[in-house]
C-alpha cells in the first residue's frame, strides 16, 4: 500500500553527520545540478564553520566612538614596532593620514592626524630596519615621486623652556629620532637633539599644554628614488627598499643601510643599491621564500602575463665579494598577472593574487612539477568575481577562524569574500586540506586589519573600524549609534530525484541547529527553478507567535565535574557551540502544501535584529510523485 505523503516521516537530510554534509559556497555552478548541501548564489552573511555547520555571521562591533562623517577608509596598515608599540594607521577620504592611540587617558581611542590635505589617499606601507637607531621605521609611498617615513615617536608633553621640550618618558625608548619634528596639538616643532626625556634645540613650543599627546612628524624625502618617477608600491626585502611604478619597467632597489640611497656603484656588493629592468611594466611586488632560501627573493608581477623572480647570488671576483642578479621571467597567459599591488599575498611559499579577470590564482611550485604553475583557485565563484569592480579594495591573509582566511574586499559593492584553506592531520597522520569559499559578506569593508590579534574591518563609507568575529552580538553597530539588522541567507542547491524526469513531492521540512530563543527564523521553498511554480514561505521560529515556535533544548543545570573532561570545557560553562557561545539547541518540523515538482530549493534566512542561528541539519520528507511528466510534452 502506498504511504500517504501526509504521514511520511522518512526524511532526506543534509548537514553534519549526514550523507550530504554542508560543503561551502559555489555560485559558478548550475544550482539545479549541484550536489545537496552546497550553498549557492543568494546566500549571504553566512559561513561554514569548522564544525561543519552553517552559521549566521556575527554583528560588526565598532572600535572607538561613533563617527557619522561621510568619509570612508581608502588605505590602512598595522605597524607592530620593534619597540613594542602597535600603531593602527588609516587614510580616509577626508584626505588625512591618521594613527590610533589611547595615550591621552589610557582608555579612550583617538585618531590623530599625521598628514592632512593629501592629494592622494592611496598609500602603500612597509617597515625598514634602522641599524643605527636599532629600531624599525615606517616607509610610505602615495603615487608621487617622494618617499615618506615615520619614526613612530609617541609621548605626552610635559613642559617647554629655553629651547627644550620635556616629555613624560625617555624619548629614544618612545621611538623619536635623534632629530626632526614633533607634533603637539596639530602644531609642528623642530628639534636637533635628544637627551633622556627631552628634545633639545627646539623651536618655540610655549603654546603647548601639559598632558597633550606629542608624536613624531612624517619626514618627506623628495625626488627619491628619481624625480618624476611615480612611487606606486614598495616592498622591503633583505632590508633593501624596492620601489616600483605602474608606469615603468624599472624597479629601484635601495642600499640595505639607507632606504634613500639608490645610487648604483660600478661594482656591486651584496646590499648595494640596484636597478632592475623588466620586460614589461610592473604591477606589484612581494617576497617569496623557498625551501632552501630563507631570506627570500623579490617576485614582481608585470605586463599582461609576466612574473619575475629576482635571484641574487654572492660571487667572489678576485678578493672582492660581488653580487650576481638574475631576473627570471615566468610567462603565463595574458591577463593572468596581478590586478594591482594590493591584491598580492603570500601563503606559505606560494604567491596568491587576484588577476586582471578578478580571479584568484596561485603562483608557485607544486609537488612533482618543476616549473612554476598558476592554478585557478576561484572556479567556484568565477562568474561572480568576474562581474565585480574591485577598485579601492585589497586582499589580506589572516590566520583566523581556525585556519588561513583570505579576505578580498570590494568597497564599491560593499561586500567582501572569504577564501579559506583548512589543514589538519587525519587519523593516519596524513595532512589533508579543505579549500572552500564562503558566501559573500555584506559588511561595507574597504580594508581588513589585525590589531592585537583581533580581525577588524575599516568601513568604506565612514571613518569607522569594526571587529568582525567573536563580537557576541548579532546586529551591526553603525555611525549613528543605533544597532542595525542585517539580512542573512543560507540558500542550498536545488533538490531533485536521480531520475530528473521523475517528479517529486514533499509535505514537511526538518530543521536542526542552535538558535537564540528570540530569533525570528524563516524558510522559503522555491518550487521549480527560481520559484517558477510557487514560493512557499515557512516560519521556523517566531517568539511573538506562540503557535510558531521551534522546540528548544536548554537547561540551567551545568554539568558536574565528572560529566566532562577537564581541558575540553571550562568548569561551569556547560557544553558550548562554536566561538564560546551557548545558544539553545532547536529542532522544528514544519508542514507545507504538497505539490508535484521536478526540483526545489530551500533558503533559510533572517532579517531582524539579534538573529542568532546555526544549522546542523536540514531535511525534507522527499518521495517520488505518482504523476507522469506529461506537462512538459510538446503540444500539437
């Protein structure tokens, strides 16, 4: 006897510990032929966790005070100085270069102006070691023919008398150079020497007030490496500053002991200035270290399909030690070089870059292949990336969320993409890796930053910086100070029978996972492609509607000492899901109007404030329909 669909509780399931686990985001695929459990286009603000679940992203948590100024961030850098200070720097559309500090009172974070009235807000930063001062220095370029440097000196002003400025700490330890300029309350004062906590030979600083922050001014070195040469990007390799331009085939290399010295001697020794001439215009530079070379080689992207590896070899000529420089060209297909310097990163010994078709590629050696290869890493999202304009964005590799995450920001669209490589050792001791894309995140980021071990994002619309993960909130902070909801979707590939000509039917949906009891959670069932037949909306949980509540499993009773092993669960914390949160476990079965269809897709989503949810499994009481596919026969 045929079982009634109304009574059928035999569910097809996908998710953790099922035949079809969740596998990540694939938008460049026919969504009606993808395997079950794949997140497809339409998914947004969700991600696959290390536990194999699909979860809504945390809300953005602002660092510092609210600022409604309409001026997004265009460049940023985090400088972990050799003296132990950390400086987060940013360049905003207000044409300002700023750094973040709480020096004024030890708790209030303030952005202080280093440069104002900028003619370019696109900066590239690098650090260089000053062996004379035994400290590192920050080097900057911004599309002109100057080099800019900052020593990072920071203290509080105490007093001024007779050409001497006294600060509240040892000025050398605080990072000040032996001479230069200091900024106090927006006014720059020069000095010629340092001694203990004083700057000597200063200009008149009688207008300064005790307790005001005092910091080093930016130093401009004009016409370096050459007058008229546009300094578009830099990289310090073996303590030599490499300077490139998008408009030139030349790459200038400084002396290792003076980043402003680019005069190439007749006979070069290791560490002397150099001038590299490429076969095509440069597009960006990085440093790549091999298995046997720990110092690293410069790798330059150029032209339409060129990559250049700069190999330096020490050679003794007579009694003199000289250096032989070989620029090894690896040529690939046109349009497969870097989009720009900002879209080049290093993961391990491989160069990862976004090419001129907006596709993620890898440049490096692969096991059993002698020559460099350029595999495509973005086939899963090929068409989606191809349609984006990444102007003003960048790429950043961060070892967060359990393993290496590559963030790619697209400020013009307000979205960012996450590509992740998750490596682990299996039970047999074999290294395995899962490579996946997550759905796009609508977070309005221009740049990704790492400050004190926490991943942040700089806004593309306001001078704000937001914590991205472990925020313990599910609403976004915004410049007005009011929490903002965000829409989150987990849209799964269409389900159909193995015989694609056979129609199917279902009447119940199953949902399991974790969710805060105040969350409004919904599902749309798209009957036929894009809901051509119908879209059935189902409420999974709605606290204000008593008849539409999920079944929650929670308890205020914590496990006793003998119930959990020490080291796995903090004493008294209970059993936690990911990120040390503890939402309630939920299950729900929802009925829908039966219909005969060839295929359907499920879209679980939330739109309200404080919507916290995580899917373990999704199911449907799927069975073959009795109807023959006569509706698709051609009519005479």
